[in-house]
C-alpha cells in the first residue's frame, strides 16, 4: 500500500467531470493491484483477489448537484452466502458492527449474502480527501474480510464465498497488503490519539459546527454536538431540560440527534484514534434494533446519498447508533471535521427517511 496521504489526482478539474473511474484507478494503483492473474478491469472500476475473497471497487454514474458531478465509489467484499435472516444472525451482525472501522458488515436479506461495504462520495472539489479515505477503506476492508472469513460462518451460518480467479482456480498466497493492520496500524495503536495531539476537535468545532450544529462543546479529547432532527425548529437537550425543570412543561418541537467524537475510545484491533458516534432520537423496541440497523446499512448501500458511507449502523438498547472508527494511522489534517460533516449529512437524510 502506497502512502495514503499522497494523491496523483489533479486539482484543476472541470466541476462537471465524471471523476469516479479516475478515483478507482487511483485506489488500484495505491493497492498495487496490477498482477493480471489477480485483477479484473471493469467498465467503471475493478475487481481484485487479495487472497481467497474478491473485492469490488466500482464507481456509479455521476449525479449532478448544483452543477457539480457527484460520484460514488463502492468498496465491497462478499464473505458468505445462503445466510438466513433470523433474529440471532441479525443480533450477531449488530454486535460485530459495534466495533466497525470504516466498513459495515451487512446481510442482504434478498440474496442471503453477507458482505463488508463502504463507499466514498467524491466530486472535483474533494478529490484529495476522497482518495485518502478510499485508500484506507480499501486496505482495511480487504484485511478485515480475510480475518472474518474463517470465523464468520461459525457465527452466522451460510456458506463461504470463494470466487475463482479470472483464469480459474484460487489464489494460494495472500497479497502483502493484507498485512496492513500489523504493518501500519499496530505500530502506533498504543500512542495517544493523534486526533488529540493535533487539536482536531477544536478544529471541527470552528470549521464545521457553525454550519451544521445547534449546540457544540469541544474539549481536548472529544466533541459533542446536537444536529437538527425533523421539520421545524429543533431544541437542544439542555434547553429542553431547563424548560422542563423551571415550569414542568414538556417543550414542543422535534428533538435532536446526538453526535460525539471520542478521542479516548480504543478499538480492540486498531487501538487508539477517534470514534465518531451518531445516536438518533427515534425510539425502537430493543428486540427490533438489530433488524433496523441492518436495514439502514443495506439502505445506505443502495442509495445515491451524499457523503461517505464509512462505518456502520448498530443499536444500543432502544437507540439506533452509527459508529465510525478512524485509527491513528487513518489521521490526516481535518479528519475530525470530515467525520462531523459526514454525520451531519447522514442525520439530514435519515431525518427525511424516518420522520
């Protein structure tokens, strides 16, 4: 894997240009996936075999928004097939997704396929960030999929997917890129979060919060914000509490979605970094949570929504929660701002979907 912070994509690009295939090529070059026996070119991307599994990196046709071509690049690795959608299976998937990194584990209930999925939202104005995020998502997903492969069937049932190479047969030796966790993430996973060291939370508060948040509080090791939810004027939780305590009245108007960036949360595999957590105000029955969380992951996988689909929906008791973990190695200047802006957009389209 080449330096994820370096991008060969130019900056002076026509805003109406379809840059999806260009981004796919940038990601292919970064992964060194040029061995013809393990690689297959597609019209708008490619497929490659890091080992037993096959990862697809493919750009969707662009969608025009305000005269800007918005492209979405899907990154997906199928792992199991013939998996039944039962409450224990969906509960296990939701549990695994509590420790999601940049991909969601999801079950397509129509096909019975379990896969890891992420996507990058790219346009000519965010090419550098899209390329950096894409490189991390492609590499981590491929590595984690191979870690999951021998164990997931025992938890979820179904049959393992081992697609043949373009020329037939299976790859016997894994690509060196599959060691990305041990080689690049593990050496700095015990270091204090670089998001804390680089004052990422104060930067997000100043750069993004004024545009998307009703109320924001940032400290040295994290940030908490409230995003508008539903139509009409939303009221931050603290104001609802004040009104309720002073006159006993129940304030009217939509509630808010809670967003948190936590620099002291540790990932069991990747170590230190930052956890982005978005909690929706919608109440659900706890036993229905895993089914709803999987449905949201599948919905985001199929829709042409703006932003990046990084991380996964899961559930905690009666709350639907989206989590994304970026390790120390995934840091780049402004990374926390990108995570905050992305979950603000996620809140916007989820509010329209669910209210």
